[in-house]
C-alpha cells in the first residue's frame, strides 16, 4: 500500500503542469479586468499627478524603490496630505516590480515599522537562496521540474507567493485600487521573439484573447524578473485564433495600412502595429516572456508613450463624454485636468568595482551575458530619460507644469562617496540586504531626491517650502 501511495505521489509530481492563463469567454468590455479604464484614476482629482518608474536590479532596485516611497510619504503638502497619496501610476521592471506590486496591494502598511513591512517581508529575506534550495535540494521539485509543463519560473512564482504576495490575483489588485485609490501598477516583461515590451494589464491581454483576472500577481513579478539563463521564459497561451476565444476584439480604428507611413510624424505607431499584428498572428499560439529590462530597464517607455500619444492596443468604447480607453494621459492633459505632473525615474543601475578589466583572462559566460545585456539596457535608459526631458522642455509654458526627477546612483557626488560605494556594491540578485546596505539605500534615496532641483521646485510649488539656493528647475516655472 505504501508503495502504491508513493507511486501515485511520484506520478502526480511528474505530471505537474502550471496552469495557463485563461481565455476570454465573453465579449471584450473595457469596463472589466485590471486596466487603466477600470481604475478610479481617470475620474479622480488629478490636479497633482505623480508617476513613478522603478528599474530592474534585484533586491537593490526593490530597496531603492521602497526607500523612494518612504521619502514621498514623508513629504507633506500644504493640505496635510503626503506626496505619496498623489502617486497615480507606478511602472516597474524586474526587482522594482516587487516594491511596486506590494505597495499596490498593501499601501502604506509596507512602509510602517513592524514584521510585515516590505523591508522585513522581502528585502531582508534570502529569496535567492530559498529559490536555489527549492530547485536543487528538494527531491519533490526535482520530479516536478522533470515535467515539460513545469520549470524554474513556476517555482519562482510559488516562492514569491510564499514570501510576499500570497494568493493575491489581479482581481484583488483592482479591488484594493478602487477601495483605497491606490496607483495603477504596470509590471513590465519582454516578449522574447518580438523583443516587445509586455505590460501586465488587461489592455495587453485583450489582443491575445486572455482574461488575466485570476492570474496571481506573483506571476507578473516572476515574468518581470526572469533574467535570461537564470530562468527560462514564462509561457502564456495565445487564444487570439483559438475556438475558445469568445471576444469580439477589434484593433484600433486608426491602425490601418496607411498608418504605417506615419513613421516620420508618429514613429511609435508603425512599431505598435507590428507588435499588435504579431500577437494576432495565427502561428503565434504561445508567448514567451523574459525580464522586462531587456526592452526597457527603467519602466519609462509605457508612461512616456501615454504622455505623447492616445494610441493603445484597445479601441475606445462608449460615448465621447464617458469614453473608456487604454492607458493614455492625453485626455487629462488636453482638458487641463492636470496642473502639475511629476515624473520620478528611480534607476538602481550601478557600477561595481573593477573586475574583468584587471586581467587579460577572458570572463566567464555569466559575466559576458550580463555585459552584453547590461550595456544596451543602460544606453536605452539614458536615451529614454533624454526623451522625457526634451518633451518637458518642449511643453514649457503650457497649462500643465512638468517636473522630471531622476534618482540614480551616479548622481551621488564625491561628498557622498561612502554612500555611493555601499550601493554600487550591492548585487543585482535577490539576496538578503545587510543593515549596512539597507542604510545605504535609505541614505541614497534621501540625498538624491532632495538634491534634485526639479523635486525641490515641485515641493516649493505645492507647499511653499523655499528651494535651496543655486538649484533651479526650468521645467516647473
């Protein structure tokens, strides 16, 4: 009997299949699912509108994002509210997604002292060691991993649920957003074959005819941080041409063949058309997702597009006075609903000590992969920030005042070299942070946000605190 029980146990483990995302079984409705149109934000008071972007970089990025949330919570406006309460959107990548998603679910509870705050729940936990143990030292998982329908990214999802997110789904995330007016959290991954940014929102899932309501938020965190080689791609099923699909999805009206000629007047539109057609391609029955940093390591691409364009993957629904659409800020800006718009880019990219350049010996595969992926990420991040500042410069003098803020370790001056050395030497893994590293991230966030002239100008404009001398922000004036 014991042998029979053991055999049944092993057979069950060997046939493990992580459940796929589900198909849409009813017509598309922009009033359903976790998307921009279903949150309270489009109809909230948006006079002050704050966007945060959290970069990748393992626990280092999660910690820096968390400390920036702490700084915003401590910044009070003239009406007594915190600046954090005016954050409307957090777009995140990889490690930054853990801080963003946890704040979306639990709000200020993750900032308060105690055993359940983000620092205790995640930053000081040996998450990477736990994952290594689950993969290499748990015999039950050996059998599960031998199944073709289960791999390390699925184990990571389970671990992230145990450590931080529990069984929370995107329906839970939407429910708490509506009840507590939390930010719209956009977790970003990368679709491998097309090299396209993949946002974990229902607007992105509509073209593949999938309902993301029941998906665990831990699934998005796992995909967003699935660095190549360390993790295999996460697989989603594409139901766009599947008989199970009951959606009446239609591509946006403006996205015609003629729109491809917009490459000079609207260069993003032809690219979006190509990506959308890729998702709708009958041959593409599955999608393979990897780390969001491969497409955009600072999470700025989505918010930037929302600032400059009304194009989204979904066709607007409803009458003109109450129209539902995808994530775009064009209506709020166009109808002067936003007086002041603050974008804070939190970039945890760091430059560690000299290593491979100290010898003529060739670096190992891991180092090479990190180098060839990291350099393009950093270059693209720099270009994205430049585009944002150029956009805000061009909009100077318009009714909405714009304030770009960049939080990045290279901006720490020689005066703060000790802090810079500490944070630059924190790896991009999910190892537990030491007390010294936690303090370094806290000090870095405090220094960087308060030395930024545009942040100082913004605070002066909203609560009357005079800016420091010799620091000017031309954008907010």
